């Protein structure tokens, strides 16, 4: 099959030569290759303005990122290449993790842009987040069957990015019987994650190394897990020896699952849940005179787009200030952000500014990022999105 050509404007190939995979619509020579002539998901040969072939990409003319590179050469990207890349990703995860519980495919970082695969033992949760990857759905599923022989595959194609790509939202089981809950083991602690009814793919593997900080911090301590979801931080804190744990979330279903997960690990008697908005919950806890030795603040992205930055930073600062007011003197705060558009330096400054505003002294003990099953593509800074700061907060 002969592929059509997408020609770049003058000097717009420099990022691609550096290893980046994205092409923006304003980087295309629209006279030589009008975007409207391509179909969403179509594969093309990308050429420099001088006509030199740079590799194969898929196109979506209605997206700001109008093309994403798939590989070198001039042949269509298909089953063979997909199998090779999934095998390469599998070898990395199996080297690093003792149990088959991890993010198996992390999009661009595994050279499969637009694809996310989370593995829960024999069960897979999959997201096709771009039109180009959606067009490769069948060969991707065939490769997953061949290499992993899973008992079930659930498509969690309900991410908001699909709407931007012109794709429908769907949650559908495409192979086997996807269970309502899947079991996983993280840092030696057992969990049940809701596959279809939970957030994103059902679990947030990215925080694994930062949750491990709790092992040394929480024995005998009182812990508050804010935005707890199904108790990922809180239940691990209880399993690591915390005397008492409170989990706060806006979802009653998530808090019910947190209780189940605590019981699964024999620590149900040490877990309390607080349903409701996090900001209101923290204010109420302060009014009630509650205090905690360790607090985890792991909110959803407050900055989804660059234009949200000012309001988002204010929200991060407010929630960190509220948390600091609830800490016992010398208590520990884990503050996290999954906002891609906020640099790590900004989160550090938020912790600093929040501590000054409430007349506290913050000592930064460690910084964290996403786990190794979410590897960073060295040429794509956007693939390093998760920030976490561990601080000791004392009185001045």
C-alpha cells in the first residue's frame, strides 16, 4: 500500500529529528499537503520541506496535534511492529515488577502514541485515545491476545480526549468476561479496583513509588488521605502500621471500595471514611479540632489546559494550606499534582507559599514522579506529568 505524503513547513522538522513524535497543525505545509485531504486515522509518510522522508505517522486533521509519528521507513505501521513494541514494553515491566500489575503501555513513551494498557494479572484495561490508534484497534488487540493470553479485555474508551479526536465514548468488554473488580498487589498490599465503574482504567499505578514513602512514615500515626479514591494511599498506610486512617472522597462508591480494601488486608477496624468535597471536608475537620500526623493530598488535575493555570495553582495552594493547618507540629505532608501543564518547580513553590501563609516551616524531604511503568520519553517532556513532594511541616 502506497502512503500519502504529509509535508512539513520550512524548519519544522527539528523537533522530530530530536525524537519528538508530535506534529502540530501549524507545522504543516498546507499548500503542499492540505490537511482537509486526509482522513482521521490515516497513515502517511512525513517529509521535510526539502522532500526528505522522516518516517510514518498517523493523521487527524481536526486535532491540534494533527499527526503522531509511528516509526522510521516508508511502509505502513501494522501487526508486526505493534507486536514488537508491546513485547519490548512487556520485557521492561516484567523486569521491574514482581507481580503482573502495572501499566503495560504508556502511549508515546512506549512508541505507541494514543494507546494505554493497564494489566491486572489476567485482565486488561485498554484505552484507544486517538483516531490513529483507534484505526489500529484490531491489530493491537490481536497482539495483546498473542503475547499475554488474557482472560478478559475491557475497553475504557471514555476519556475526554476521545471527544477532541472526534471519537465516541464507550466502555465495552471485547474479550472474555471482564470482572466487576480486579485484584492487584502494590507495595505488598492487596487491592480490588473497579474496572468499568472506576476512574480512568480503574486504578492509578503511577503513584506506586510515592505510596511506598508511607512505609517509614506512618507506623503508629494518624493519617488523612484526601481525594482517596478506593484507598490507594490510605489502605497502604493502614497496612504499614498506621494507628488510624481517614479517607476522604467525593464518591461514595469509591469509599465503599476503600472499606473493602481495608478489610481485604485485615485493617478494616483502622479505617474511617469521610464523604464529600475535599475543601469542605478539610475545613470541617479543622472546626472539629481534628489533627493528623501524616496527610496525603492527591487531587485530580486542577489544570487541564494552559488557560486554567492561574485558577488551578490557586486551588492547589488552597488545598495544601488547609492540609497544613490540620497537621500536628512536625507532621508530614505528601502533596501531589498530575497536571501536565504545571512544572515540578511550581508545586515546590506552592508548598513553600502555602507554608509561609499559614506560618509554618516546610522541609522538603523527597520529590517523586510517576513510576517506572510510566517511563518518560526523553524527547517529550509532556510524558513526565506526575509530581509529588514529601515535606515535614513544623511551626516557626
